[in-house]
C-alpha cells in the first residue's frame, strides 16, 4: 500500500515479519500470467532487538525488493465514497474526509487509497474506495526498524491486500470468491472479484477459540476468569458474520456473485469446514496453497502455510498501481 524507494534487482518480493522470537521471510514472484512461485521460506531466531540486523544478514536480503505486513491494530481500513476530483487531488480529498473518521489528527496520519471497481454495465452508480490510515509514528517506527537492520524495505502492505493476492488465484471467470483466515489474534474475511478487493471484515475470533477447550489454559489448569468464548458460540459467530457479509455484498455489489468460500490453511483441524458446509449454500473449500503456488522443492505443510499465510500473499504482489 505505502510506497517508498524501489531497490534491488532480484525478481519478485521478499515479505518479512518480525516477532518477539524471530524474523520470518518469504521470497515469492508472480507476474499474473504464469504460475506463482515461492523460492524461499525461512525463519531466523531473535533473542533481543539487537539481533535483528544479524538475522537479516543471515537471510541475505541485499538486492531484493522487501515488504512487510502491518498488524491489524496498527491501521484502519475504511470505505468512503470516491471524491469527484481530478486524480492528482484524490489523496488530499480523501484526507479531508478522513478527519472525522479517525481518532487522531489527520495531519498525523499516513494515508493510502485503493479503488473498488464498479460494474461496467451500470451507469451513474457511485464509486467507493478503501482508505487506509495509520499513525505516522507507527509507519516511521516500522521503517526505522528495518532500515536500522539494513533491510531495503520498499513497501508496507496490509493483510487485506496480501489475502486478496491469494484469493485471486482461486477465482473462476465471472465469479467472486470469499476467503476466511483465522490467525493468532483475530480472523479476516475478504471478498475478491476479478483480482480486486471488494469487501473485508475483521472477526474478533482467534484460531485458538476453535481448537481448544476454553475452560483449559495452555498449562492445563482451569480458567476461572477470562476464558475464551465457547467453541459453539464462536462457530455461530463466524457463520453470522459470513451471512451478513454475503447479504451486504448482494446489496452493494449485485454483479459480484460469490460461489465459494475458501478456508485458509489451519495448523490443526478445527471442524470449521464441516460446520460451514452444513449451514451455507455455497461451496466451502479448505485451501492448500500448493495447489496454486509452486514452492520449488519445499514441502510446505498446512501449519507453515498458516503461519506464513499473509507473508506469502504479500510476496506475490504484482499490481503496483497507485491511485
């Protein structure tokens, strides 16, 4: 989403994520016509922040185009009516509209925009746009963290666009596709059509809510306080959010016909696919990224696909259009 300098001469993108324990790396390449390729998935341990530069050197990132993906709490993704202004005035117009929609001064925001295409057969229909806003200090801290480790960061992505890149690989001509990913902290539901993002919803449901007894913590002791919601309740919440999103899609974008829901890889069986198949009237398909992406000689199991999911999507970016 956010463009900085372009560097590097290797094909494709290296997508990076830094956790408290490690730095994760995916090097992918996709040009939109050939089979997407992932050349490398790697993890380097980090014991303290000073280890980042050493870990980055071990990953040999020189000469690559590098990107990273923001965490969900570090930005807002909002839908706005597209301003009727010349292209060169678009960002200024969007910033003005955002001033009453974010809880900090718009001058302290880094803003980018993403178009939501309209039906070519419809005339006079209002256009909408996604606006992404993040605090300047969050973006600056992200940039400084990587540049301080001599990582040639070029782009900062968001999970929605990374997930769009993967969902688009599974589209059927003239049909939209829904994709649901449940991560460590929350879930993300997206709707794509013709390679474009049309809707996204953040679900306050982590994968753990479907994979363990909410009355038991990781140490096996009884939880008496802030237990996760009951598994059945979480399944119903996922179903309700899906139904509401599909209903909203039908009202707002009636030409986008969704015929299947893709479930992102899971590190362990949750029963979500079986539950949704019993309650939705569209196909529910668990995804194995190896069906659409060449991983060279790597045997990438579902757990690793889940862990690196949005990094893989970010590494396959190929449309760098800036509005």
